[in-house]
């Protein structure tokens, strides 16, 4: 069989895997392999070109951070400045306490330190509450001043001791306070009057002043010093003693009714002043005027005593006032420095005798801080030295409620006026700590401060112990040869009692108390320690110096000396210690503490007492003298005795009647102040 030949090539596969009969063209194969990478590069170039084109359309400004916009100012000389007409005020409220120093007051817990403008414009009157949910817990109502601008002279309420002023000046200040509150909102003023007999004259003076007070407030309203409101000022009058008597059934704006309420007040014979319980009753009855009408409640208490219901009634009164935003003002006396009671001389009309009636006026701090120690030598004893502060409980009420305590010497009887007037601004640095609601809280705090604990222990012991220092002993002596030693020994007893009393008080101050002085943060407690410690050391040196001087005189003088050269002795204070050996260092320590008080607190009660103690030296100087005794009287010649006839019957001796002792008179009924 034959095979036909054709023109088409026959593929013969060689060993290399390529058919031998095929003629390959190698160039076209190479072009296809290179085409794929070139296509990728082309696509990448097209994409990036598109992206650059899109980004080139965005316009970004380059800003110069130091470039500023120029300001152009044009002056037009043709126009003349127009002057605003002066506003003429026909009647303006004056501040009766116009002083150079700004009024410094204690900030209230939630007050805003903002003073109202001179003529504030009230945008709207306070709206009464329409719905009151009694199931919800009531929150404290804090008063935020509504003035339109903040003044440079801030007056924040809460002052615990204004300067000592007269009663009329205090009432002027009260008028100013009422007017200041009326500039902001409606006001309810409650006069709380002490019904004790000792305040009769002061209540009469206030009643006479009422017409002027309310006349000035009415004039200010007519002059549009306040915003026009319906019955902006209401007044209530309450008398307090053992209980509270509401002399006005409801607050009123009728001046005749207010004046009649003052006139209707009757004295309370109980002698009890429950002032804080009365404040709570007022708030219970009249707090609705705050809740329903939005009135600010001002409680003005006029009293000459400290009150008898301290403790829980005080805390309750504070809580009630703070709950309803009421502010308490007090017109009262300054508390005696470091003492609770004073005594008023009272002349009883029944027998004409003078009796000392106790009156509670203090203390100015919650616990005693001063030792009860009489001064030596001539000079005042400062029994009624003013503390410069009000009574502690009333001052705490004022501080916690944002009011003012006006100190005045017109609210105490003439026999009980405190001595001393001190700058209220200076005394701010030494005011008591008003944080404590009870003495127990203060004692717990004292346990953490050794210096305070030592001062309190010494002061408490000095005022409760029966062993009292005797004060100045006998300083002049007339000696006789037969009994001069017994005379000097008798005089030493007084100084020995003083020395024992002082040593007992000093034992309450441990040695480490003086080392804790620098670590004590309170300036008031440091002053109390230096004053008490210095006084105690000074009197210890004096009593030892006195006894040592008399002991030396008893040993050095003889009967012959007394009969011929020395029969008069006079002891005088001296700056140097001459007789008590080893007391020179103690004397220097006492003087250092007292001088520190005068340097750190000039013009304060502490400085007054320190200066009084330093007035005389701690040593003794003996002045000897002799006064010739008068010659013996000439003896008269004896007269012959006239013979008495002998009785025939000797009468029985009669027993003389026993002397009748005067029956002590029962004192008449004394008033309770």
C-alpha cells in the first residue's frame, strides 16, 4: 500500500518536546510574554495620573500665624461728645456704719459673697408656690443675693461681734439691714424681746425708736429705693421668758398694731430666758411666709443675758433657721472675759440693803480658758473685763444663720457694764471656735491638742476648787518686842495659801505642755496658755518671795532691835528677786510669756491682763522704819477709898442675863434677772 504525499508538514516530535517537522518563529512568542507586564505598568500610570489630577483640584491656603488684621480708626472732628445728664437722687439709704475699714463678716455656708447694687432693678416679684408636695423631704432654703453687679466692697453676713456701740446706733444698723434686704425681696421682721425686768428701760427706748425706724423704711419705699411690691414688709412681735408670748397674732404692716404690741409686753417674773426655744416656735408658726410668699425672715433678738436653754434647743433653732433661710440678729451685751456670771448690785426698797444678783452673761467660748486668780497690789481686778465677743450660744446662732451680733453696753444694767472696748476687726483673729454644738464635742477635740487640754484643765480647776488664792497679803507691820514674830507668822499664812493654790493649778499643766506651744495652730489657745502660765509663775514667785522675806526678818530681828531701831516694816514690789533663792529663772520665764502676749495681741483682753500682771515686779523690797513710842502717861495720885457701909443682909448674887443675839432679818423677795 502506498502512502500519498501532501504539501502539509508532518509533525514529528523530537526528544526536546518540540515537533521536529514544525518550523517555529521565535520572535512572536517573545512579544506575548513581554506584553502583560507592560499593560500593568500602563494601568498604574493611568491611575496615578488620575489621582494627581484629582488632588491638584484642592486649594490649600498657607496662613501666616503672625498676620493680624489692621484696625482703622477714624476721627470725626465735626461731632461733639454729648454729656449725659446727672441723675439726682432725692433720698438715698445711708450706711450708719460708715467706717474706713471694710466690714468683715463670717461667710455663711451657702452664701455667695455678692453685694447688691445701689439701685437694683427687680425684674419680677417672687411668685408664691401653688403646689406643695408634703411627702418630699424639704431642702434648706438658701438666700442668694439678687443684685445686678458685684461690688468691690463685699458685705457677707455672719458677723459674731460688731464694735461696741450705743443702743440707738445698733437700731440704726438694724434699720439699714432691713432696708438692704428689702432691695432684694419681701421681708418678714420678727422682734424677739427679752421679758426680764432688767430690760425695762431698753424696751422702752426701742419702742420710742420704732416710729423713726419704720418711718425711714417707708420713706425709702416712697423714694423707690425698693421695687414696688404688695406689702413688702411685715412685722411680728414676740416676748420670751420661760415661754414665748406672741404679742401679734400674725405678722402685720400696721405700725399702730406693732407699737401696741411693744407696749403690751409684761415682765416675766421667772428669771428664765428660753430664747432658742422661742426662736424654734417662731419658725414653726411663721415659716409659711417663707414657703408661700418667698419672704426673707429676719429674727431680731434683744436681750441682756445668755439664755438658759443651751444644747439641743440651740441646735434645733439653728436647723430651723437654716432650713428656711432665716437670718438671726442679736442686740446684746459683750460677754465678760473668761467668766459666765456677773453680779448686779440691787438696792431693795424694803430695807435699803444692797444685794448682789447673779446674771448669766457668758462665757464667750464654749469652755473656760482663763484661770481665776486675783491680782496683787493696787490696781483694778478686772472682774467684768469685756471679752470683745458676744455670748457663745447666741454668737453661734448668728454665725450659722448669717446674721450680725451687735455688741452694746446699753442692754445691761448700770452696775454690770463690762470694762474695756476693743476693735472688732482686730479681735477677728482671736475669735472662739464656733464649730462645737456642745462642750462634749469640744472636749473630744481638746484631747488631740496637749496645749489646749492643759489650759482647760488649769482653768477648770481654778474656777471649781475651794482652795482659792488670797491676793495681796499684808504689806505693812507695826512691830512690838513681845509678839513681832507671831505677827509675821500670821501674815505668812495668806501667802502660803496662795502658793498652795497656785501650785495645785500648775500641776494641771504638765511640763510637756510648754513644749507643745510651737505646734499649736490656734493663736487664741497660744495666748491663753502664755497668759495663764505666765500669771501662775509670777504669783508663785511673789508668794515664795514674800514668805522668804518674812522668814528672814523673823530670824534677823531681835526684841532689842524692835524696841530701839526697827518697829515698822513696809513691803513693796521690786523688779529683782532678793529672798527666794532659785526663783530668778522662774521669774524670767513668767515675764517672757507675759511679754509675748503683749507683743502678739496688743489691744486685746489678753494684753490688758498681761500688762496688769507686769505692772509690779515679782520681787519684794523691805523698808524698815522706827517710830518712837509715846511716853507713858503720868500716874495720877490715888484717891482715898470711900468706905462703903456693910449691908446687914447680904443679897443673893444675881446671874446676869445672857446677851440676846440679834435675830437675822429675812431678806426681802429679790427679783430674778
